[in-house]
């Protein structure tokens, strides 16, 4: 039984036209005008709607032991939330603690994901220690279908690597044809500033920003791109938040370093005043790097438009306001870092990016889907609408309006960072490999149907 999407306006990163899309099994097999519905086909009328490729969030934390607790979502809750919001694939991070073995972490993450997700997913493999044993396990994990690493230049003593480890990770990544994603903040400066602030009694969430100022992120960015340049390695800066770091990344690009940049929907829309909200409310908005001065937002939007920033992700890391964020009630350095957004990224980017004219529909699709697929070896299976691609499609209603609220979200967390924000547009129908998985804000798919996506290295 096939699926026919009729009369939609198809939007990809480079094309815009009206046609019908026919999907047989899991794949797009026809894109033509006026396809007669075959008997038994399910027909979706997309008249007056856009049809986008399924969106990809290249940076999420679904299973995450972190700062003495665990991120709240499971692969089941997160995938359902992702799907109603139009995200059909997410990339999680498999992160061993520094003393743990990569293959043990690999088994742990698989135990949490296998048979639990309703949408497709894959992992970036974090390198949190480097020695001969780790190296051979990383080689095995790459053979298992992972073509991206992750390093943290932050979180001293937990996930952070030192310079020698960074050097060898990038050298290995280059030799294997793997891209390395990186959290860029100088962990030593952060640790020292944290100590000084707390010693001065500056313990509220509003002080988090001052322990990780923009120059600390710029230094981390410079550090990563310097090491990448030495090895001619491919690197991807996650969650870039500010002008200072962007300038460093741009200079590296100018020198010919193979570097890509991701920003987050949170940095585009929220600023540091949210983390200054009274009554510990600011803790909802503590993440790293911190929310920045508002002036950075127009710089980031411009950078998306000019393709200096390739992707818009979420860094979805859900920790409850009641029960988890208060772990740092009397010391901001202990507030679990993260701002959830997986469910709302696409609608917020559409509403505040496309509808306001900051980016056009093509950059919207490109930054929220196509670039992630290209950079991380999923293209053209994912990230576009073409014959032979997976039938991951979002039939999008550009006229729908609603107000975001924790009371209606599917993300398993007790607050919405965008409580009361208006969205204009949402997915009408979302398909995953030819099966309808969400309809008008409701999950109607199959838990467990989501697949781990094996990715080959050397796809650049
Ligand atoms: O604050 C953040 N970003 N939390 C999640 C972990 C990370 O650094 O990506
Ligand atoms: Zn990070
Ligand atoms: Zn992250």
C-alpha cells in the first residue's frame, strides 16, 4: 500500500515547485504532477501546504547521565516529541564517563535506544579519554556505522579532554575519515572563574554567564580549529552562541580549515536576561555556553543566511525545574546544564526566521535538515526530497497558530523554555519512511520502528 501526497508545494534547500509525491514502502518512488492514486494508496491532500524533507536535529541528548543526574527524556518520549514537531531524525551523543570504556558506553546507549524510538536516529561517539585501548574501540565503533566523534573542551574532570588527547583524537579522525564535533569552551578558565565567583558569594543562576564569557568560547573555538588545521581534520563546532566565537570560526574557514558551525534555536531567540529571572526561574535557562547578550542574535541570523552557520540544532537536554535544576540552588555550578527544545525547534525557526523574513524557505530547510544530512553522512537518504530517498516528509500548515506551553508538550520535562511564545505554522502530517507518524500535533506512529542509521566515514 502506497502513500500519495497531492498538490503540495515542495521545498528543498534549492528547489520550489508544486507536484505530487508517491511513496512505495519506505521510499519516494515518484514525483510528478497529477499522479492518479493507485488502488489502496493512502492519499494526503497537501493543497495550500508546504512539503519539506523530514527535519534533522544533529545535536540532542536523549539518554544522558550528566552533573549527578539524568536527562529526563527516553528514546520513546523524545522521538514522539520530535515527530509532532517535524523532526524525523535526531543525532544523540554516546558519551562514556572519562574512566569508562567506549564499547561499554556503546552497549549502554544501544540498550536505551534499541526498539524504543519512533523516529530514526544515530549517535556521535564522544571521546572522553585517549589511549591505545580507547583507540582500538573507536575503530570498532566506526566499523559499526558511526562516522562522527565528539570532544568536549569543557567539563573539566568529567567529559573534557586535554590537548594531547585532542591532538590524537583529531589525528585518528582524519585517518578514519570521521568528522569531529566539539564543545568549545576553555575548561581551565571556566573552572577558575567558577571558583572565584562562588567564593565571592555569587551563587545564583545569573552568575553562570560570567563563568563562561564569550572570550572563553572564542578561545575554545580557536583551540579546536588550530588542532584541526594541523591535521587537516574535519571539525564541527556545536552550539556556537556568540559573535566572538563566530569571528574565530570564520577566520578558520577563511584559512581553509574544514570547519562547520552549528547554532541553536535557543541562542537565536533567548538572551541572557532569561537566566537572570528571579526566584531561581533563571535556572531553566542555564546551559553551556550560556545565553548571550541580545546583540548576538542578529549576527547569528545573518550568519545562517550567509551560510557561515550551517545548522540550527537544539542541544536538547531536558532537566526538570522541580527536582533537578534545584541541585544547584545554592551553587550555580551544580545546576544541570540544558534547555529542552526538540519539539519546538522547527516551528520556532519557521515562525521567527522565515515569517519575519530573516531567512528564506530554502535556508530554513537547509539549516534544519539538509546540511545536517550532508555533514554527517546521511545525504541523500535523508535531508532532501528526491527519488530513492527515504520517505521522511513534513506536510506543513503555514497558517496554523498556537501558543507554546508545558501543558501541551510531549517532551518529558516539567517546563517549557518558550512558555507563552506564539508559533505560526506546524506540521500537518509527518511521515517516517512512508508511515504516517504524526498528524496535527498528535503522535500516531509506531514506537520501536525508528532505526539506528549506520553512516559510512569518508563521505566528504
Ligand atoms: O548545557 C548544555 N549544553 N548541556 C548539554 C551538554 C552539552 O554541553 O552539550
Ligand atoms: Zn556542549
Ligand atoms: Zn550537547
